[in-house]
């Protein structure tokens, strides 16, 4: 219900009771996890970190490698929110080391690598991000029914390649991602992927292809409800490109359609 402070109070009372009971470390850790979640939701990130560290210490005492790794991933999320990107990468890498020693942990390893890639991309360490993304993708491809995760990974590989101005490679990655997004029926990602394909084509000097991709993205948006703003934004991009190509009358028509959607 969004009553986070009351939730924290109730969990802390439960924690105090568990601390008076023998062999209750698992229950204490569960309480601390929930305290951390509620504190994070309340925006009390430092306090959430403290609860998370206490939880991690308990799982270390219990020698529970999987829960230690999960806890480190939660630590990384809090650190990212606080802007401590380097510490977040370190937490993800510690978690990955623990997952490596566990059976049937390929999905956890893939998620950990993918999130590591996201932080590295944000901090413009694109070569390292690509390494993490490719390792995640390799694991994702080894798992069944994992097309959505593969698509998201390919999309972000494209983003890192684009940031490095490796536009043709970025284009290929975006196209592979689009195929998978279409396969799983993820309409929003299909449209965004087509816009990124258009950007890569434009950067490579392939303006007609870029225009075709933007129009395809517009067609995808038009098939979905609640996309008026997205359609308007896409029409503005089409107008900008047409203007750049010297096709001013068509650009004006696109801008007018965008204005109609805003109304």
C-alpha cells in the first residue's frame, strides 16, 4: 500500500523477536531482506544498504552461497541508485564469482553479467560492457525459452557498438534484436529497435533506409493503443530526416501529423 515506514517498523519488531530465538538466522535474514526492500522503496538508500549488509553477514554465517550472491546483486542495485557505479560493478562481480560455484545458475550468471554490462555502458566503458554483454548472451542462448533476454542483450550490444561509432555492427545487432522482439511479441521494444536501426543507418549515411525504418516504427506504434505521444515523436524524427534530405514538403506534412497527434 506504499506505507513503507510502517512496514519497516513491523519488520524490525519481527527481527527483534527472531533475534531472541535459537537457530533463527534464516528468518532474521528474510526480515532484513524485507526491511531493505521497504527502505529502498522509501528512498532511504543508506539505511537499505545497512540492512542489506547485515543480511549478507548472516548468509555468510550460514554458508549459503546462492543467497549471498542474490544479496550482492541487491547491493549493486542500491549502489546504482546512489550513483556509486564502480562499487556496483564490484558487487556484481563478487556475485558472479559465487554463482559460478553453484549448479544450475546459468540464468543468474547471465542476469548478473547483463546488469554489469549496463553499469559499464552507463560509465562509457563500452569495451568492457561488450565483453559482459557477449558473455551474458552466450549463456542466454544456452537456456530454453529465453528469447526476450537474448533480444534485450542484443539491443544493448547495439547501443554499446553505436556509442563506439561501430555503426554497421550496431545495425546488425539491432536487426537481430528486432527479429527476436517480433518473435516474442514485444511491440514497444520492436518500435524502439526500429528507431535505433534508423539511427544506425543514418550514421552510416544510408538515409533512405533510415527513413524506411522510421516509417516502419510508426506503423508498429499505430497498431498499439496509447501511443499518441510515441507516434508524434516518430513523426517529428521523420520530418527532421526529410528536411535533411531536402524533401521539405514531405517534412512539413510529417510535422503537421505530429501536431495533430499532440492535439
